[in-house]
């Protein structure tokens, strides 16, 4: 090996050590704890995790998938207007506004939604004041709907940001050709623009999926605890029982779910590189 | 030259507080606990001990807050640290037993003058674990059912009546399950006291791992009961929903209830009821870590905190808790009106007959886990 190779290794070493100490070691440790019961290798912790939290596992999947789907719809709509919109002031206003939720932490969003979505909260009270609803018709959205609404509100700007960037870098000629041949803007969006930016949309959704899987504050603050998301169960396992093995088993189940998403992401990016 | 001056200034700035004494107080519990130390007790102690600075750290509500203190101390013990970072810790019952058993706490109650002002069982026995000498109760608190007197005319007196009321008034009763704070946990424990078998054994032991089989019927009924109630997000969540009129009844901590009411965050027509056979309450404990850096100061701090004056003015009058030391020691330190305020809805007789402790620790865990398995999942 030449000196420059050593130098390069030396430069990388601190970063590698950091990754090993702060990520690989805890990951390995949690895997070992999850698969060990009373000193021997076993699946007992997973048995208990499924026994106690099977509903919550499905509930978590339901929430993150639904939130992902709605996020996609919202992001496509916003990015579509930004790319194809023909009303300058509307496009300008939307461009200025849509990024704001990106800068708001999840816990603050949770705190706001808690009073906004309640039965007699700000949203319903405004509807009642506008005469759109009777006070007796109001319903609380502080359950799974509240979590989904918060996630979509928080994640749509992130997906839009990536998507609008991809749309802006498209060859405008394809769009204009479609418009010249008489296609409406919606049709251009769905049939010409969206297929070209699909890989970016999927990647953005995968990243958003992994983020929503790991949020603890929103399910804790917005909705009651039955059923609840896996993050809340993990926290409860540790806080109420000091039971790290089952909490780690739940963690491994989360990795498995996000691992699937990551596999999807990697496959997409490899394809994209191969195509480029 | 300039940087040398700067370094000098920085090191001087760092050295200055170190020459004065710092007392690190870590407290589990809701924000009101941190406020109590930071805004009331800390300044009081600094006034009587010039040069001492009290630093209060909150570690979070519920047993998780105590869990964090436990983990910090046990890590410092495992690392053989000569002096641990906390001088005074404020912890929940379940963790106090574990910490005493693991030799994380100092035996100090006999060394402070206020040690003999408390004779209650909770100073010796914490959910079945022997903690005598290691802890002083900071206060006692109690859960009860809060209700809106305008909406609830036939106030239930017992758990069976409450269950019937909730069935007749769907979605008018709310509680926070067991993962959103202790008021929900207390409601569930009370449910098992009422409908499980052998309620008394849960409080006194001995532990019998097969006892949980006797709760199946009670838990199945609770699952049925849950269909007609609202699961709220947290202790404060229940109070919020009561305040907005979204539910008419729910379990709350008595101290939070009075504080919220005094702050105008609950309407004045809200009342409290302690239903039979009873609901749990708990103390918070002051303890000193075995290797506290400032052991003497820590003892002085706790002696002040458990003195009759501070218990009267701080604990009862300002924060609406029941005193940690025996009530007769507070006589003459408090206006009659302030004292009576604590007993407006719940009489001392109610409190002594229906104010129960939480179950001993192994039963406590069994109840929570059975609930997760049979009610929530």
C-alpha cells in the first residue's frame, strides 16, 4: 500500500469509528438482546411482542401506509401546480407557503393538532362559527385520523420539495408538446410528467415512510393509547417494566419493516444509476 | 496574546461556579415537580445557604422519569465513578424499591431532624419493598374521578355504578389507558381491586404468580367497558377533554385537578369523587444517591423540604398536594381555609377508607401486562 492509501484510511478512520461506536455497536447489541432470553438464543421475546402488540403492529403499518398514500396525493397536487400552473400569483404564493411545515418539529405539530382537531377544538369551532356545522355534529379527530393528518401535514412538503425539483428539471418540450396537442393540464400531469418523475416520488415516499415509522411524539400526544404505534409500545416496555429485550424485539420488527422499504429504495437507486 | 487572554477569561468563567457549591436535584414527574424545585424550594434553600446553587433537572413524567434516574445512577455505579452526578433525587415508588435493593441510595432518614415526623407506612414500605431509612415522602397524591356536576346528576359511588353509568352514557367517560400516565393506570388498578379476586392481597402480598388468572373476568369486562368510553391522550389529555366538555367524567390526579381549577383551566362546576372500594394514590420520595458529591447539603435540602413550614406553604398551599409528613405536624402552620381546600370534595374519612396504595410491584407489572394482553390487544 502506498502512503497516500494510508493517509486516506487515516482520514476515514474517525468517521468509521464514529459509525461503529454510535450505530453498529448499539444495533448489534439490540439484536443480541432481542434474540436472547434468560441467557440462551430464543424467539421468546418475539413471541411476547406478537402476543401483546400484534394489533399495534398492524395499526402502525396501516397508519404509515395510509399517511404515505395521502402524502403522495398531496405532494403530486402541489408539485403539479408549481410545474404546470398558469396563474403566477397562485404559483408564487404556493411556492412560498408549502415548505413551512418542514421547519416545524413533530412534537410542536403534535401539540398544535391536539387543540386544533379536538371535538371542541379550533377547527370544529371555526366550522360552527361559519355555520358549516352544528355543535352537535362535531366529532373529535384525535384518534388514528389525527395521527394521519399530522403526518401528511408534516411530510407532504418534504416529498413535494423533492418532487417539484424533479419536475422542474424535466424537458419542458414534452409538456408543451402535450399541451399543443390539446391535452388538459391534469392529463399532462398524470400521463406525461408523473411517469417521468416516478422514481423520485417513490424514493421520497420511502424516506418519508421511514421517518413516520420512528415518530414517538405524535401518536403519544395526538391519540389515545389503544391501539397505538410501535414507538409508544417500545417506550412503554422500557419505562413501565425496564424490559429491554421485548422493546428490542419490537425494534427489530420495526427494522424489518423499514428494511423492506430500504431494499426498495436501494433497488430503485441502482436501477436509476444503471439507466443513467 | 489575545487568545491567551481569552483562554484565561474562559477558564476563569468556568472556575467561578465551581468554587461555589452546586446541589444537583433530579426530579421525575410532571412539569409541576420541576417548577416546585426551581421556583420555590431551590430559591428558599439558596437563601438559607449562601453560595450554594440549586440546579433542578426534570427527567420526565411517570415511571419513565424514575427509570432514567435509575439508569444514570446504575451506570455510574457500574463505572465505579467516585462521585455521582445527582445529589438529591425525587423518584416514584416502584423504582425506589429497586434502587434501595441495588444499593444506589444512602440511608439518611435517621440523620435528619424531620425524619421522625413521618410515621406512615409509605415511608417504610414501597409497593412491597423495604425502603425504611432510604426515603422521605415529599408529598402524597391521590387519584379520583372528576366529573362535571352540570352533566352528571346521578354521581356513581362505586366502580359497579360507574361501569353502569358509562354504559348508559356512551363516550361520556374518558381515561388515558395505561400508556399515557398514571391516572389511567390508577383507574385500571382500582378496577382490579373492585372486580378481581383478593384485592387485599394485591396491596400486602405475598406475591403469587397464578393470581392473575383470577382477573380474566374483570379484564374481559374492562374490554367491554372500553367500547363505551373515550381513550384520552394522557393525564392532561383527560383534564383537557373535561375542560372542553367533550367528556363528563374521568380519573385525574387530585393535585393537578385543583391546580388546573385554580388556574382557571377547569370550570368551577367540576367536582371530585373517590369511588368505592377505592383508587390508588402514591407519594413521591426524596432520596440521596449512595455516592452523592454533596451528601451533607443534600440532607440539609431534604430536611428543609420536609420541614412543617415548607410542607404547609409549598406542598399544601401552593401545589395542592397532601403533605408527605404526618398531617398533625402542620397544625398552626397553615390557614384553616387552605387546609380545608384539599378536602372540599374528598373528606379525610373518604381518604382513609378509599385512598389505597398501588399494588405491590410484581402484581403491578402483572396488572399492566395482563391489560396489554387481554384488553388492549
